[in-house]
């Protein structure tokens, strides 16, 4: 297989800057053509729902600043952290990308906190099959995609993405079966009832601050990864794709803003090339659970693989580090997008590198 890749792969070093630019311009023209062919059909019921949510969120923001008690303020913040970790450590890094494994107690905690077509987004980034295709504009990729009927490619090509691991996970299937009940209990009722019951906060203040404002803020912060992180930032790992590195979004989303790295290496549980937890607290949380044995088989990328990719397709914003390994131009060829660990299109040599570097025994 290695010999076959050497003979067939087109390497970055063999492509002139002019020709590379032509490739990127051709891709942009094709994307614009497909975009123009897509006729958006507005779902007005969803539009009104989002309008009401944002009105309630703005009113909740006013109440949080001038009316609610400091206990409700703190409670709302803690609920926001819990739901955020449910999204980042649970729905995203665990279930969408399989970057690590979690034992039953941790899976239940994350399921409760984050009550997925995300793999489709990674597999078909910025195409008609991408649910929040960023080539259709900032508003569309942020929230507009939830207010229109999806392109048919999202459904048809989405069926080609393997979801068997999710179908086999009893925690995921339990959430899927009782989703609306779980939302009513953990997302709406408990956050509202706690301030009202334990420190006599007015029920309407508790509802608009701890529930409406929290949901509105959580959704919009999460959506920034789909919108702004696909438009502004550096591209040190792959200059030819839309996702970029954005430290501000990483700060807001507990480490999900290192988006260029994440789309190049979606199986890395850190979702970024960081040596500390300053802008990636979700990594700190996963590392903690790994210490107590609830998380295991954490997958990350070897420094050698990162350096090779930076030299081959990076935009030059990241300085290549001095290393002692011999660079093989023919290795780590990423010609197709993948959604994470387990994608059938993941390169054989990448799989072997991850297994060796992380001491994995699994397939």
C-alpha cells in the first residue's frame, strides 16, 4: 500500500505556487456554482422559534445584569459550563470523532450535560452535503442553516457515513429514545427550579436567566465554530481548506477554536496543538478523567506527523520546529476529508502512526 501511495500521490512540493493557486480558484468557482444552484426554502416555524429564543435571551441578559441574585448569576454560569463540556467533551470529541473512549459513568454524565450530523460536516466540509456550508455566507453557517430545508446531499451523502458505533452505544440510544423528556428535565426544569426552590429567586427571573439566556448564549457560542472559525484566522496546517485557527473562539468554546488543526487531524482528542490547558480546558477535563480511569485510549498526533503536514500544506504562520527525523515526502497524504477515528478513508500510515504513538491495540 505504501508503494501504491508513493506512485499515485501528488505531493505539495511538486506543485508550483501558481498551479496551487489555480487549483484553489477552481475549487472556489465550483463551490460558488453549487451554491447558486441551491434554492433555500425557509422554514418559518423555526425562524419564529429562534426569534423568540433570542428575545428571551436578551431579556434574560438584562435580568442577569440588574435583577437576579449573585447566586442565580453563578448557577447560570455553572450550568453553562456543564452544558458546554457536554457538547465539547461529549457530543464532539467523544461521540462525533471517537478521539477517546469513556466508561459508562462518564458517558452518562456527558449525555446528561449535552441534552449528529457533525461527522457529515467533516466528511463533506463546505460542500452541498455540509449541513452548515460556510460558502453560503456567515449568517447561513452560523444559524441560518437551521432555518431552511436541508440540501438533499446532506441526507443522501450522510447515509454513507458510518454511524454503527453510535447505534451500538446504549447511552446514545437511550438519549435518542427519551430525548425530549431529558431536555425537559435537565435542560429546562432543573436549571429553572434550583434558584426558585433553594434561594427564593422569582420563577420568571430564574426561567429567563438560567434557562433562556443560557440556551441562547450556548447555542451562539457553539455556532461561532461553524461560522467565524471558518472565515477568520490562520491556517498553519492546511491553507487550502476553510477552517482556521482562532484563539478568541477557542477561549469562548473551551478549546474548539483551533479549527484548522481539528479538520486536518479530527481524531486528536485535544483538537489543537497545545502544550497547556490555558485555551483548551476540555482537554484538561478529559485528562482528569483519564487519570481516574474513566477515559482511556486517548488519541493524539505525533509531532513528526504534524511537522510533515505543516511543511507540506501549511500557510507559513506556524514556524516549523527543528527535528531529528528524516522527512518522507510520500507519507501522510491527506487528499480526502475524514470525520475522525474509524473513517474508512483514513490513510493506513496515519492509522499506524496513531496506534504506535498512542500505544493503541484497537483497530
